[in-house]
């Protein structure tokens, strides 16, 4: 499944996500220019950020996140 990025940073994150996850079983939300949220079928979420040329996972904000 292909997702449409609005920024170069989101594009790089989405490309990374497509390489490591099966996109048939997740939903993707563009949070902001540098952040993308991935939610799985169990409603658990994780956020990825593109900063300083690298992609990193953001720590969970609430118990519903991975």
C-alpha cells in the first residue's frame, strides 16, 4: 500500500515504514512535518520522527501506544 507524503521528511519516514512493516495491517497518520504515527490492528500506536537526517521512534505518550 502506498501512502502520500506532504513533506520530504514524511516521505523518508514512509519509505522506512514500508521497508520494515507490512503496510496491509497498519494505518498511517501524518502528524506534522517531521512526524508520522503508525497504528496496528490492536489499536497500538508508535510515532516516527525525522530529525537531523535520521529516523527515530518517539517514546509513547499514553498506555495505548507501543
